[in-house]
């Protein structure tokens, strides 16, 4: 059997901002990130997450290839 497994790399960084609320703080960080002021890289590596998707179809095999 062949299966499609999603491998997701996790990059994370703690950011400190001055804000009136947690919602405002999240909004500020989102804007900073979107404007390129915050850039995560390999130094921010924090592991992987593996998720089972489904049994592989022929379309999956053609799209992703097969690892042995």
C-alpha cells in the first residue's frame, strides 16, 4: 500500500510588541510579517508535524512521486 503523508516543517519565533490588547498585538505582528519586517528562517526551526491524508491514488503518485 502507498499512503499520502503530509510533512509540515514548523518555524516559530517569539515576538514582543507593545499593544493595548492581545488582538492588537497579533494584528501588529501580522502586519510586521506581511511587510517583511519579521522573517523566520532555519534558526527558528521547531520540529515537524506528520499528518495522514489518505491512501495514495495514481494521481497522487504522479504528482508527488514515491519514497521507499
